[in-house]
C-alpha cells in the first residue's frame, strides 16, 4: 500500500508573499518541505483536487525540515488558495 500524507487542518490564514499558512496536525506519513498535496477534504465531506507544495514547516516558530505524526506545526503552502472550510489535506511523499 502506498504511503499517504494526511494533515488535519486546524486553521488557515493568508501568509507572506501571497502564500497560505495552515496550522496542521500530521495524521499519516511524515511530511517534508517540498512535498506536494493533491487533495483537500472539506468539513462537509466533499473533496477536490489541489496543487499545493509545502515550502516551510515551523515548529515553535523555528523552521524544520519535516513533521511526523502526531505532531502539529505551521506550514506555508505555495499554490492555489480557496481552502476555506478545509479539514484535511492529503498527498504522497516524495
């Protein structure tokens, strides 16, 4: 079975330089800077395809290279916005 990134989304805000910043909890495989997220799951259970790349992970306001389960962090995402109401982001590790 293929590894799957699963991030539970606690909050979403507009970040620097037009990027999106989310507070997340790692629910699946380890997440690294540079990983891509391909699916957004909304509060009503619907999902949609997205094209997001993790450009920064901050734990205790310090940049780190990875996040593993069950820890939380802020992540900075590059790509599309329109993530209001998202409860989970999914993808595949590189």
